[in-house]
C-alpha cells in the first residue's frame, strides 16, 4: 500500500506491470472533506492524465474497470462521464464493455425532477482487442427459465438463429440442454454494504471480487489507484492475487493494512473506494 497522490505514484511505477485495475475515483463534487472535490467541468482535465499513466502501467493484455457515475447539475445530468470515455479513446484506450451494477437494496427516493439512482456504471477499458478473460470463473446457475424453454425446443432453438435486427448476436438455445451453469449478463446485482462507517463511500466486496475472477488468475497483480479503505486489495488477497493500492489519505492505507492482517473482520471492516 502506498500513501500519496496517485498521479505522482503512478509516474514512478514501471510500465506493463499490472494485470487488472479496479477502481472508483471520487465522483465529481463528491468527498469534498476527504479529497477536496472535483468540479464536473474540470473532471476530464483532472482524470485524463491519470488514465494515461494507468495505460502505461497496465500490461497489454490487461483490463481496466472504472466504477463511475454522473451527477445532476442545474437540473440535468452532467456529461463528464461521456467526455471522459471520449477522452480516453483519444488516448488509445478501447472502450470494450459497460457493466451495470444494480444496487439490489437501494431504497426509494424522489427529487423534483428525478428518482433515486439504483445503479452505477462499471466501464471496461483495454489497450488491445485481445485481452485475458476467464468467463468460466463467473458462470451462474441456469435458472428456472430452462425448465420450460429447454423442455420443448423449437426448430429455431436447435440452430444458430440470427437476431431479427441483424445484430450479429445469434443464439443456439439447444447448446444449453443438460447444463447447470451459464454465462452471466452484463448487469451485476450486488447489494451495497451499509455497515461501513470508516469511509465516506463504499462498494461491496462482491464487486471487485467478480471482476478479479473474470480477468485474472492466481498470482496476477491487481491495482486500485484510489484505494479508499481497501475492498479491492482485500478481495485480491482472498483470491490469491497480488495487490497494490494507492491513496492520498494515510488513514485509509492504515485501515486497509489492518483489514488485510485480520481477514476474518472483513464483514465489519471498511470497504469500497471513493
């Protein structure tokens, strides 16, 4: 664990070192007391130099998962997330996929012109089209739909049936007969962990754990450049991966080190990143 400004620390790291980056930087105008806050209009200018260094330290076949969310400003959604994506593409990143984290236990809320967000983006970026991905590690139970759908297969279910809109995503339902597990969708249903009282924001242990399983193998190195209280590092250690965390606040480094020394306390330890 390294205490310091992540841009400064990253510039001192060797290139092509990291297998997976999973992080949640401070959202615009958030965590002002902890991290000072970044105005939405300056967010892209602030983040792109960091993204450039992350590309340098990431291995060619590695993956970068960015958990980020827009905020409403002046009655509308600000575009800084979209602008960040476009800016990263100009740097050479491939915007490979977008996962949606659905917060299963999100409670209702209402503002004058919108409702409470129950989801956040997890954007996947890569340096090249061919990257390490171990899909079998995140397979899920077949589900009840298979009991009826696979019991009475139609003729189109028995062949590769192309989409009516010619999307290229054909299917052959019969391939799943007799299987207990299938591949998941890109919507991840994880509850938030509200027991954390040691950090100003949190994401659940299951979130980095899922991406670590999908994109790394044992012994690979996982980086969180906005460590927070260490969920990414804790998840990496629990799965037998190496871990590296950076945070500007020494107290969060200390909290993470304590949690790593006492893995049985994980359920009550601080979790998540900004």
